[in-house]
C-alpha cells in the first residue's frame, strides 16, 4: 500500500472498575481522560490518551477480568530517569511496585514493574530506545 499511513492507535483493556482504573492511569502513567466514561451496549467504558502520540487506552468494564501479567504488559516511557525513580518510590510506598527499578543494558534500559487495580502488569521505563521527541 504505497503512501498508506498506518499506526498503532489503541488498546482495549478489560477492567473491573473504569473509575478506579482512570485514577490509576492518570496517577502512574500521566494519561488524560478523553471525554467522560460512557455506557455502550450495557458496558461502561472510558478512553484515556498519552497526549503526545495519539495512543489511546480504552478501558472496558467487565465482571471477569483476567490480569495481563508476565512478559505481556503495558509500557510507559518517561523522559528522565529521575522521574521514573520518583514514581517507582511512590509506587513502592503505595504497595504497587512488583519489581525494580532495575538498570540493564540497551534495549531494556532502566525499568520498574507495577500492577494496576486489576493486576495488569505496567512497566515504567527510561532509556528503551530513542529519546522521547515530539513528532
């Protein structure tokens, strides 16, 4: 498809409580809510954005949430190691930190792992690839 532009736009994440998850991703991933949560076809959902690149996280309320864990996780990149360290320390105090921070050679960089309210694995990172830049 010559000339076609394709990009990763969103991830639909099942959650047990949309409002709790919104607060978590606002606090730990600096995401913002796009509009207010809505009920569509009997299911509450909310949409959040990373603001910079147009990526959206669609939170879909579900009664039977199976947490994302192991090597499959959501990755949040920070523009400074200091900010990641600060967040990891706060996550530790809040009882959310499950691993790290760990400093490893590229491409892994400096990272820490925490769990959202449903146990989904969320990685906080710095130095995984090119620096964050406006596009």
